[in-house]
C-alpha cells in the first residue's frame, strides 16, 4: 500500500500535465496548483468542518483559477512558461497572505488531532487514471481534437472548431488533477504546511518526459520515483547516501531524454 | 439562384498596413464552378477565409445558403494520424455523444469513395501519401463534412500535370453531384477547362464577373493584371560558352556551360526532390553556385522575421561593424533590392505577410544579388501569378545573358520548354533521357518520357 500511496500525487499531477502536453503546451504551474488546492482544502475544511464541501469548493476554486490562467495565456498570446511561473509565484504569495489574515500564521495549519480523512478513493482514482486517459485520448472525440490541437491549430480552424477551447480545457483538467494530488497530500498529513508538495509538481513534469508522454510510460515513471523516495527514507540505516538514491530517477530521465532525441534524429535523416 | 452573396466586404490588416479587401463583392450561383482570379496579393485567399468564417471581415454582408468546406493551399492534414482520423475531424460520428464511432465513419467514407471512384486505404498514415493523394484526402474530408460549397485555394499549383488533370476531372464530377465549387487559380488551364464563370479581383477590389465561354485566354490574363503582359521570350537554341562546372552526383552527370539553361523535369516522385537535395549540398560548399529552393516557406525565408532581415540573411557579416549591425546601410541596401526586383512589401514588414509571389521574388533577389556563376533554381514559379512569373523569367533571362549557367528543376513542362537549352527527363529516380530544346521537344514527347516510355 505504501508504494501506491507514494505514487498517487505523482500520478494525478503528471497525468494531468499530460493533457496540456497533448494540447501542445506545458503547464509549469502544477506545483502551484498542488499547493494551492491543499491549502484551500484544509482552510475550507477547518472553517466549515465538512469533508465534502472542502473537496468540492477547493476544486471549484481551482477550476476558476486555472480557467483565468489559461484564458489569459491563450487570449493574450502570452508565453505559457512565463505565465505558468507567474502563477506559481502568485499562488505562494496569495497563500501566505490569506493564511496570515485568517489564522494569523504563515506556517502550518493543523486540523484537530481526532480528524480522520478518508483518502483511499483518491488512490483508486489515481491508479485507473492512466488507462482512463488512454481511452479518452484514443477513443473519444475530445481526445482526437485535443491531440490535433497540439499538432496543428489551423487544422481545427479550417474545420470551424474553436481551437482555444481544447487548450483551455486541458489546463483546467491538469489543474483539477494536480489539485486532487495536493488534496491527497493534505489529507495524509491532516494539515497544511507551506511547501507541502515539496517539488512533486516539478517532478511530475520530469515524469511526463521520462514516460515519453504516454500514460503507461508515466505510470512506470511514477513507480520509479516513488520507489526511490521510499528507499531514500530507509537509506539512513544503510551506507548509501540518500541523495544518490534520490538523484537516480533524474539521471534516468536525462538518459531517457538523450536516447529519445537520438532516435528522433535518426528518423529525420532517413 | 445565388447560393453565395457577399457585398461591401472590407478588411484591413494592421500587421502590414494594407487594405486587403476594399468594398469587395461576389455572387456565386448554385451548382456552378466559379473561379476567382487575380494577382498574388489581390486578396483572393482573404476573401475565401472570410467566406469560410476563419477570418472576420471589418464590414460587409454575407449570405450563404449551405455549409462551406475549404481546401487551403497549404494542406491542413496531420501526418501522424490515419486518413480516417484526418477525414472525420470536426464532424466525428459519435456514439453517446462522445465515443468515436469508427465503424460508421468507415462506412460513410466507403460510400464517398465508391460514389466518386476514388481509391485510398483509409487506415494508412497521411504522412506516407503523395501530394496528389493528400489533396484527395482533403477533398473527401470536405465532402464528408457535408459541405455544399467547396472552396479550393490554388489546388493545382503543387500538382504535376497528370495529377492536375485528374483533379479537374474530380471537380467536374463533384459539380455533377450538385456541389457548388469556388476555385482560386493562376493557371489559365484550370479556368478555361472547368469554370463556368469567373470573378476578377485586383488590389482587393471587385473588377468584374465574366462567363468563361465568352472570353479567350489572352483576355483572361489581361483582365487579371489590368495590362497586357509583355511575354519574356528566351532563346533556347543559342550557342553556349565554356564549361563552368561539372556535376557528378548520383543522378546528374553533366557539365553546365556559360549562357546555358539546363531544365530537369519529371512527374510526381520521380527523384527531382533527391536531386534538389544533392544540388543544395553542392551549392552550400561552392560559393559560385546560388540556390533557390522549391520549399520557399521552409528553406527560403523565415516567416516571423522582418523582410530586411530575410534579405540580408546570407550576408549579414557584410553589414556589421565590431559585431553590430549597421541599420542605415541595411535599410538602404534592402530598399534598393525592393525597387530593383519590384517586390511589393516594406523593409520592416514581417516576412510572412508577403504574398507567395513576393516571397519568391525576395528569395530570388537575395540570391541574384550575390551574382552567382551558376544558379540552381527549383520550381521558381509555382503558386505565382502570370505577371510575377514573367518578371522572374525576365530576371532569369538577364542572368543568362551575363554568361551565367542555370539549372532549372521544375515539374511544369511549359516552363521547362520555355527556358531550357537542354532538357533532362527523370523517371523513377534516374535521368532517362536528354533532349535538345530546338523545336523537336514538345509537351507530348516529354510527357511520354516522364511516364517511362523511351522506345517508341
């Protein structure tokens, strides 16, 4: 169970990011969305005391935020990397401001000791997500058009389809899924701490490339990163420094990327 | 009955400060083939984009009774997807509103293929198809879309003569099945052989609409440019000078002489493309060989940079002092080129906003200005109107008269016959015949060789 628990936030965030990759852009704000939704969930839960309300309201707000983020990026033709970074930084600023206003702290928000939050359903969601995504991408109308959006905007335009819808919706999907990942982390800890996602959003971006932008590849990417994470926790008892174990998946990604780009060159020269 | 009525259409482009359409009008009858003619940059494509609702007009009224479908000059197909997937984009038959119904799509496409007698394996990837086949896929796509009005933007410019002939027949059979067709074309042949009526545009304005059968060919070209075109005539039987360079590639083993044009032609995938790649490599290694690529959008220019940057791309070092570009000298030089080659554009406009003919003139201007001893010229006039083509031919003539050698690669046999001293015909990757262009060579003979028939 441990391994699945470790995989869940990675899977949610990276499969979400995969949708934006299909639409032809990269959502670099995944980290921000994870942290933001963890914060929103804990805050709303603390205020209302309702588990259901916490999740729904947090997700609705995330949808709103990701809509604004993507709408402005698409309509103003801004660079998506820059706006993504701005969203990341903006979210962290926003969180500490609201936190200070509401709870008079810039640190950890605890829930009651006795609170029990059921997060197991999110693990199930995360595990079926790769297969579900494959189905959506290959078999549905939305999936086909999303893929086409990533390759050629003009093709959609000439078929009188609004191409912007597919990019905006992809960012919203990735916001929701990254948000669920953040909510999962908050549930596990039963509290919000600043930097709760601890780079998992960034790692998810790496996983997308390690998995060669394929849902099953991403599943194994998540597996590798989760295993190394668990190993590094044990490694304190062993002779190997935990840093080396943690660095292993990055080295693997680097090798994978170099190998992929080499095969691409070969294909082109034919 | 008129299926399309467009009135008082105006469109202004801020990027390059031009009034693309100025009080333009157009009416098309149900079930006719209506051609739109005019020079490059007359606003034909813009008008069609407005009709197909891809671009909005600033003002004007449009009444359309039917669906439109458009095949643009540069195809919008996706190489990575199958023919089937490419065709259904936009009108995917679905189960429960979101699940793509492949079975139903296949049946519908089969019906279209049978009805019009097309042959295609719809599971094949589009990337593997030839240009002619890709165009067929585009046509099936708009029929599948249930379009009543089919718009074609220069459909024959990228096709070989054979394929163009097939396309014209397809268009006629579409008309027989009740479709209304609008076609933009520079080729007089397209207009005279299939269109019922045509509308002439000049500088974004409506000139007139004419019944095709009431006019003759020369009149069409005169109507298009607003003036009689002085045809450039090039002597193809002159005596040549000394050897300039001997080519020894896998396919081409010959010498080019002073004052000579060698024309190389062939149908479809006959190897012109590989030959072009080989010649490009040679030209990169040799300063005296200039090269004008056939893929002018991809290799010739950078669409997002300024026109003056495109013009000095190859000789930017001449315009720099201690590593800084000298703006004034660049501007003077580029304005000079624009005047000399009659390019319709400004030095500070974005290259991509120029029309195809002006882009080609830009590429040619850049290469000719280096005054190469030998010029490799690939499909110099595809997609370019008559006046610009003549302009380009004139430049070629001037270059030749200065004792230069020119290698011309083109699938346009007319062009080859008009310019070349010697003609090489390619078939299945090899040059199978060399001819002297002294009156004995003709369309038919070259056509035969291009199909691989030598002994006759």
